[in-house]
């Protein structure tokens, strides 16, 4: 089992910045991928950004150039730096961990991000 604890959500004005953090604990497999998804009211959960243990990243087109994902493998922590935020970024953001050996997926409890116009 893997536990994920997120922090850093909140309220920000359009154009502002927030940084999300997610700490993974438990049965961490050396080969894994972590990332962030988000779900706005009435919409499906969507990938925001992902990063492998070796630093390979991918982003949703809607956040490219504004958001940056990074990770600290020693701390089993993944970060999402969100800049130039827009009201449409408002959503619950979920941390995601995938064990690339067993292909098991784990989710954090979610953190609310609200961007006011």
C-alpha cells in the first residue's frame, strides 16, 4: 500500500501562483511514476502533469508553459508549481502514484484550488 498526502491548495487570484506538494509513503517501488490530476465540478478527472522517477515529464496542453512538475526521489515527494493561473484552473487536484511494476494506482485525498477572476 502507498499513502499520498497533499498540501498547498487554496485560493489565489488570476495571474497568481500556487505550489502543491504530495508526499508518498508506504511500499514505494523504485520504478514508479507520480503526477497530478484535477477534477472540476461536472467534469471528468483529467491529467495535469506526470513525472517518472527518472524525470521524464508530460503535461496537459492547457497547462504547458504555466505549470511545472518536479520530484524529490529522496523524499518521495512530487511538486506542482502553478504560475499564471486562470479561473479555469479551479478544481480539486489529486496526487497520483503508479507502481510501474504491479501497475497499481494510488490517489491522494485531493486538495481544492480556486482561482478567482
